[in-house]
C-alpha cells in the first residue's frame, strides 16, 4: 500500500520437531463452487495440500519448509497459482494466517484464503473465506485484498479483516470474517466504508487483557485514498458483529499501513506510515471513542529496492510485549553509505507517545551490500523488557545492485532474547527466487506489501510467499510456506546499533518518487 498521488491499482511453538511432525494435517481445499474453473493438474509429487517438506534454501542446508496452502482455482483474469501478502496472529497454541489467493495484475485477488495451525505451526489446515467474492463461496464483490488477522479472547472469536473491491476495481470498504475455531468461517460483516468512498490497507486488533477496562473491544484501522489517505478507526464490542462509525486522530492524520496494538491498560497505539517519508503514531485511552493527535516516531530514509519489486515502501511492522512496550520496524538505509541498501530498523515506546532512537538490526555489516525489506517483526507476548524475545523474518537480496533479470529474492530470519540489545546470526529460510516467479502487479513483482511473525513458546512462526519454477505449463507456482513449528528464538552476541547515522535524508529520487495505491 502506498500513497495515492499517482493512483494505480492495489493492492504474528514448541520443542524441537521430529521429521515426522513435518507432515501437515490432511484437510483439503473446499470444493469449487458451481461455475468456477478447476485448477490445472499439477506435476506428480507436487502436493497442493502441503503434505511434503521441501528444501528450498540456497544450499539445501537450511530448514525444510512445508507448503501451507496454494491457489486452488482459476478465475478469468487472475494469475493462477499465486498467493501473496500473508498476515499471521497467534493466541494460545493456535495460529491463524490469511493471504490473497489468485492475484490480479491490476489489483486485488480472487479471494482470501485462511491457514490455521492448532499446534503452534506444526500442522496446518486451510481453505477459502466464504461470502467475499463472486469467484468463491457465494460472495458479491469482484475481488478482495489486504487480509489481517486478530483474535478476541473475551468473545472467543477469530477475525480476518479484508478489503473488498467492486467490479469497477473500486476498493469499497472493510469486511470482517469471523470464526469460533479458525476452521469454520461465517460470511463477512461490513465493518467500515461501503459508502461510496475508496478505502485501503486496513488492520485489525483486539484487547485481550482481562484486567483492561476495554477487554473484548476490537479495533479496525483503515485509510481513505479518496480523501488523501485520511486515517480512521472503528471499534466493535460484540465480537466483531457490529462496528462503530469511524473516527480518527486530530491534526496530521494522513497516512496508511497503520497497525494498531493494545497495551495491558487498554491504551490503543497505532503506528503508521505517512507518504513513505516518516512513521508516526497516535493513541486512544478511552476504548476508541476518541483519538490523540499524531506524534513522530521517526523519519524514513529508504533505498529503492531493485528489480521492480513491490516492497511495501517502508510500511511498518508493529508488535507489543507483555508490559505494553510497542516495537515498530521498517526498512531504512540511514546506516548505509550513500543509501546503497536497506537495513531493518526499529523504534520502541512504553506509551506510544515517546519513542526511542532508531535502532539497526545487525543482520550483516552495514558495508555488506545486502538489501533487506518487508520485515515481519514478532514479539513473545509473555516476555518483556530486557528479556523480551523477538523474532524477525524478512525478505532480502544478497546483492542490492541487481536487475529484474539478476535479482535473487530470499527469506531470512534473526532473533533476540534480550529485547533487541543483541541479535543472533541470520539464517536463510527460503530462496533464491527470481522476481519473474512471483505474481506480477502494476506495482511490480509481489510477495506482499507486508509480512508477519508470531512468537510463542520460544519459537517464531511466519507464513510467507515463495515462488518456485512452475511446471506443467503454468505461469506461476507461488504459494504459502512455513517452517513447521517455526524457528527457535535464539540468543545472539551481535549488538544492535543506533549510530553513527550515515544518511539523514534520502536522495531526491527517493523522497520524490511517486508511490502508488496498493490494494
């Protein structure tokens, strides 16, 4: 999701795992509805349900991955065998993820798929959310996009927020699909919008602290591109069945990509991106009935990712620890001479108002030439402060100076067990893959504008898009993958840094490039 001045279409475990535990649950995709095209046959041994672990790392020495889900149907105009932009949320031992399925080049997808693990990411079941699009499950909208997942502990309800798009490619509003178990989903309710305006990049969160005065209140954030990306919030107090009229922060309130979080005292903190040049935040202390003015988290100094990749342009990834400290991460080049490549950086806050200095995650030396982007930061919500466990999945190019033909896209992981003071050595999780193996969009090749990590029981779980070499005449084979049971959050000895800062302002070509709408 990006700023709409040049409007082009759219667009959070366990002990060590034995090899036998890599086998996924055998739940099949829902049967295709009448009139839907059946998927083309796949090559023998290429399982569609993710039953086989697959070594996808560079040298075969990395973790084995499982295919969590894949695009199960064809729809006129969509790109078959493409899944992009997963979000993930965990509560107890259950993890629910959702993603776009069947991506259209000019915006949105044929549907939103769900992936649910009842055992901390060891096994997965999957299907499509009903009642959204005309392509699947009896919905009335033409396309859907931007899935985000939450759990309401008071009402025992899983929720997936989505952006629905009409036949004229207008993103008309936010829906919320609900489930008691993450496996059986109701038709969606209309949450925000559906009023003739355009909407983009919604996010959802619930207050799950029993001692909070607003326990059981859920919040949706969304921006309105037709009003220059005006930021608005809506709240539900009945398990997502109904939603309040939208309100927003005062003052500087234009932005996108907000990721609301709720502190133990019930304060809602919403970090968001402005026009790709800064991260700001705003808060509510009264259950979303009113919102503060926004404050600056940090300016963003970003390197333009090579290869025509659609990279989210610095959208934040936000998480929170047990004490209510908020962490927000993004891609940034301020520690690199000449802004030659991006690091993953973050800032943190105990109250959502006063923020720390920008801190560099030391994945590799600042002189390495490796470009890092699309961060998915996870925080173990049972830990806090100097013992907070952090897990970070991200995409990267080993060589930032590449072209669409030579760029090698990979997935990496690092972790910290002391609140980010020091970090582990990085691990390559998946890749390499060429940009041509991932869904094509008007904004470039796409794995997603955002990524998400969940940390539970000492392990970090993410679901992420991987594009493999297609077989059987297909144009794509881009599906959702995960490391079964996740990766251990390990301590490390490499210290994070807050300086010296090499670049304090982006080159003109970076600050003045024209971002595009992302749904």
